[in-house]
C-alpha cells in the first residue's frame, strides 16, 4: 500500500472517530437534559395553608397533594411523603401552588395573625448582621443559641457569654443597611455599612427582656443548632481567658 492510500485510510479512521465522539457527546447531553426534566413526586399545597395549621389536618382536608415536578425545579427541603412532617404546624402561611418544604413547619405552633407562635410564648424581633445570623443559613423553624458580647469604648469587646441556649426562629424578615461610625486606634472616625436582617424569635417574657436589653447594650449573635447539638451556659470569655489552655486544646489532649 503506497503512502497516499495510507493517508486516506488514516483520514477515514479519524473522521469516523470524530463522528463517533460527536454522537456520544450529543447522546450524553440528551441524557443529561432528560435527567433534568425527569418528573419527581413532591408534596404541594393545592390550597392556602394558614400559619399555625396542623400538617396532618391540612393533608386530611385535601390541602396537600402529591404532584410531579421537574427534577431541576425541586426546592431545598421539599417533601415527598407525609411522614416526616406529621404532627407539626405551619410556621408561616403557604400559598396554593407552593412546594411543601421542611423549613415551613415546626412544633407546638398556634396561629396568631400570620405568625405561628408556640403556645405560652411571645414573638420578638432583633436586627442582626449577616455574620451574626450565620450568613443566611438560619430559616424559620431553625433553633439557635444566642450569644451576647458586651462592648466598651472603641467597639472593643469586654466579654462574650451565652445568653440563651436554645431558641426557636419564627421568621426571617427584610434586610436593610445600617451605617455605623467608630474610632480606630489612630483616633480617626471609620464609617462602615453593614446589611442587617430582622430575625423573629419565639421566647418567654424573661427571655424577651434579656434579648432586648442585650440588643441595646452590646451585640447579639446566633449559633445554628441541629437536634444533636450540645449546648450549655458555657464560659464567660474575656481578654484574659479567650485563648485556650492545654486542657482546652483537643490536639494537645490527643498528644498531636
């Protein structure tokens, strides 16, 4: 076989390989597109559900149905069955057509206007910066620990302590920008703009007074909890004890 024939054969092989690769790519893209539009069963409110309404009652009344939704349109926390939310109540109003998500339901809530307040408690709101509210990961139904930092001159912390161990979040409100002015070490005024978001909590009267006082006297911050989080009153951390000692360092305890 002369050189020209060899080149023609190689060109044909390369063309065939290229065609095969294009076919495989198109086939894979088609499969991915089909996967994205694949229908998945989720629970959906087919009628409005009021804040405080019992989930089981809403199911019995036919307000919640199983519908098929494209896979790429499923919301975080969307529910596919009625078991996980059984016994809970809506923490906010759900409108017809909404997917039923876990962050819209909590325990022991009763209706009060459009806000679900657990029986025996009251609702208050505090204004927090993004870092203080765990960068937006706190949602209605979340439980949080509240920390308090007492500040002295020049916004220097005097101490930080655990104010409340476990508090239910009822709602997350609007975000606004707060302008603050402080003095740096050189005596110059520094202006800073921070976004703050209203966070609504379910608390007792005593807890409410502590939170309101703390919000005026210093800075509040949340710690996001799950059902397995361990939290207690904890230490009061000051300038002279905020660095961990040997007994507080897990790496030193393990000898690493």
